[in-house]
């Protein structure tokens, strides 16, 4: 596959240009639906306009660039330009800028008319940083967005999601109309920094992603009885915090037994004063696993443990589901192509799951054959201004991702 016009150094230079445009001393500030995000989109459009592509934003605010091919069956390359506040310089935008460089190569190789259509998409609000709803644009496009839930979301200033969308020209009630964009999608590719330490610890630059973890996210509410902290003997207390605290080491034991991950991410108490035994303690539990049956066992064991600790503490317990998504396994044929592409650039092959969620999960849920490629993250850190990847690894991942795109283009053409 000719790729002599591919220029990974140009992609890296554009990533640095974007960093200079959209970051401050604290990190990237490309939060979706904000002025910096709008400026980011304008910057990306200017880059795309140098190619003979059709550019438009769909009903959910996702930005599409289409290089028409001999067939309307489409190879889709995706990512996201938005960031968390004070985020890193590569999270999300590496995917899009690498895809832009691959569009340039395909255009040059085929004289502007590849055998199948090639599309680049910048998904809107992958991070969910402002409204707490991750994968907004891709879930709207894939048809899984809970409209009632999303309609009620507000940011810290009390601005509702529909109003924020309206401010950037998006009609919330029509966002699922974006689903028409996937009608011709025959394969979806996504490149991403790993965001964790697995590749770093193994000394490997690249990974082929098996799929994304399923997630069970719940609030657990223990209720006891408020009582004076000075006059109430220890053996007479109904301390909701005690029961909640016992859950912390237990979720580590559950994760260890099943090979998943579990996190208690928040804890709030009532009445929340130093002179009172805790009447109510609310904790949030996030459980993740690539195997659906193992994830179900993890959840069942956590519920059983909460009941046991509630009895021990003479309190009650209730569960409220916050959100869930089933595990997603990516297409096995595309996984094979991804592994071959990694090996062809001289890197060892390592297959691994993704703990974080990505837009690729929503595209796969919509029935589009999907694959992801990871590149090593220094420090194993993301969502932080120190997020980084060695430049030689950035060059390597652009080359490997380009080889994957070439193989996937042929794969789509052969499946007409």
C-alpha cells in the first residue's frame, strides 16, 4: 500500500498548533459547546477545506468530512476534539488529526476517488465534562441517547443542555436525526492514547483493542439514625457511615476475584456535621469488566455485601442505578487487520481491553464493524495537563493507523 505522501510529522505539528490555540497553563480547555470548542471546530474546518471533501455538522453537532468514493459504502475514521477542563493535549484530538492526515494520503493515492467513500467524524462532547453525559454525539447518532435524561442535565451554572446546544445552533429535540449518518457506514476506526499504564509497563508502543468494558454505575444509600456524637455510646449507634466505609475494602476484594475494576468515586453524608452520628451516607460505585457475566457477578456480590454491612451496622440500604452499558467486543476481522498493521510498522502485537469508554463503543452498538488502536501514554496519565506520548510513538501510531485504514478500505471494498 503506497503511503509515501503520509506525513506523521505534519500531524504532530498540527497537534502542537492546536495545543497553542486551545490550552493555557493548566492544560487543554476544549470543553464541548464552549467558545474554545467553537474555535477548535473552526480551526479543524480550515484544515479540511484544503481537501475536496464535503463538510457539514449533523443534527447532534457531530462534524463530518466526506471524501466521496466509487462506492457510497463508507470507511469512517472518528475521534473527538473536545477535552475535559485542564485536560491533556492528545486526548481525543490525536484521533481526528491522524484521520485528517490519512484523508490527505488517500486523496493523493487515489486521485481524489478511492474505491469506497472515506469519512472523518469529530464527535460532539465525547467527554461529558460540562453536563456529565459522556458520548453525547455518538450516542445520539447511534440511537441510544436517553432523551428524557439528557433533557434534564444542567451544568454547574444551572444552564440546561438543550439551552447550551441551542447557543451553538443545535436543536436538542432533533439530535437523533443524526442517525442517518451511519446508514452507509461499513467500518469504523478509532485511534486513541491508552490513558493508562499497561503499554507503558510492558514497554510497548501500540495495542490492538479487544473492546470496551461494560459499566455498572450505582448510588448506594445507607440510612441510620442521627444522634449526638458525645452522648451516644458506640454500641448504641446506627452509623450509616460505618456501613458505607466497610464497602471500600470489599470492592477491592470483588475486583480482585473477578479481574475487573471497581471504584467508589464519591461519598456524602447527612447531617454532615462533626457533632452528629451519620444518619445517611451516599456513595457511588463504578464497576467495569469486559465479560458481561463477570460484571453481573461483581454487581451481585456488591449488593450482597451492602446488605451484610447494613445488618452489621443496624442500618438500611437502598440502591439507585445511575447508568450502565454492556461490554462491547470489537469486530474480530478488523482486530486481525489492526494487529497486522501494528506488526508491519515493527511493533510487537499486544491485544488489550479498554477500561475507559469511547465513541467507538456507541458506533459498535449501532451495528457498525468497529476497531480501536491504542498508543502508549507516558506516566499512564490522561485528563491531566501532564498527559504526554513520546513523539516517536506518535509518529509510529500515525503510520500504523494509516496501514490499518488502508487494509480496512480494501476490506470494505471486498464486502460489497
